[in-house]
């Protein structure tokens, strides 16, 4: 039981660190974002296509991942996007493993809800809506 709780806490700590590690962006990034709109659309399509089969199976987690992915691919400037996509990949892999384990599956909805709340605040400066 301690091991499972520890794993959930590690996932939550990673979410907090990622949220706290975000740098503020100014108007200079807005120009870069606007100039990359064609690339952003392509990236968003590719991301959606590759991730559609990667459902966690927990509604709160799947909802968070879909909204986070849409925000990162559509609103986060290209220069900062890679770190957010790495975090998304790590969450998806970790949460899939936790969802497969009957002992940890019950705690996963709360972990995903907390990650959503943290990332909602962290990504607000990019204009993401949840």
C-alpha cells in the first residue's frame, strides 16, 4: 500500500514541478506563435492522431489529457512546447500503468483532478481554457 501511495505522490510531485517550471512569456512570443500557426495546426493534428488510442480509461484523466494536449499544441509557443509534451507523455505512461493496477486505479481520478487544477493555473497565461 505504501508503494502505491508513494507512486501516486511521485506523479503529483512531477505535475507540480512541471507547473512551477513554466517561464512567463511576453509579447515577443506572441509574434513567434502567430508566425507558426501553420506548424501548430499540423502538430496538433499529428498529436491528436497519435494519442487518440492512448486513453487511460479514467474519465478525469482522459479529460485532462485531451484539454492539456489541446492547450499545449494550440497555445503554447513552439520554444516552450517540447517540455510540456514531455510531461504529457510521462503522465500518460504513468497513469496507464496505474490504471492497469486494481490497487492504484481507485486513487487515479483524484490524482488526475489535482493535476488538472495545477496545470489549469500554470497554463492560464497562455490563454488556455478548461
